[in-house]
C-alpha cells in the first residue's frame, strides 16, 4: 500500500487499508491490480480526477493541427496580384501552416514550363524568411505545384499569438487605467 503523500506503507490487509482510508477521509484506489501483491493507494479520488481533467484540457489547448493551405495563381499574374498572393503565403507560413502553391497554365502557356518554375522560384525567394521549400516545382498536367513548409511549428505560432494578444490586452487595460487616473487626480486638486 502507498500512503497519501506517496510513502510506502508496506503490505496491509484489505480491511486495515479500508479502515485507514476511512480514518483519513480518503479513498482506497487500486493502482496496480496486476502486481503481486496488488498495489493500492490512499488518495482523494475526486481531486485526482479533477486534476487529470485539467491536464487533459491544457494538453488539448496546446495541441495544434497543421493545415495545408492552398494558393492558386496564373502564369500571367499582375505585380499587385502577385504581392497579395505573397502576403497570404507569408501569413499562412507565419501561422504555422503549410502552403501549396498551384500555378495554372492555359493554352500555349503549357509549352513554357520554365516560366512557371521562374515564378515559383521567385515566390520561394520572397517568402524564405517565413518558410522553406518542402517540394520543388513539379508539373502536374495543366498545373505546376510547389509546397512550402513553415519554419515554426503550429503550436509555437499559436503560443506566440496568444502571448501577443494577452500583452495587447494588458497594455489596453494599463492605458485605460492611466486615462482614468488624471481625471480623478484633477478633481481632487480643485
């Protein structure tokens, strides 16, 4: 038997263990039924279950699933449109998601895949600060596909975003307090 503080009590008869548990206002929980002799522990089982649920909830909160986002564009993309797509790729990568960039070829464009490779390589160079090339450009029928992976993991990105949000809330609360204090101070002075 194991005591409430984790100390070894030794082999105890079941009746004595139940009596000890009742005196200490604790539960007798069998923790290793397969052992010879079986191991039981004195503990507050309700508190144990509550703490286990808290740990599980915290683990779920910190768990993050990486999603693969997809960006599509054409070979004759305009400069402004390209910049918009690039910003979206950066946003997804900084959020910890993978990004699949799909370049569509239309008509005669299919005979010039090197232009598509150049465009995707330029995009890779532009977003190298946020992610890396997971798979090089490859032709897939009328499309050319390239996959980017983020430098940071999704959980890390989520933790940073949570920290930024809490820091912003603290700063807003502090600014609100400072704003209300001079009004109260000026009333006292008059």
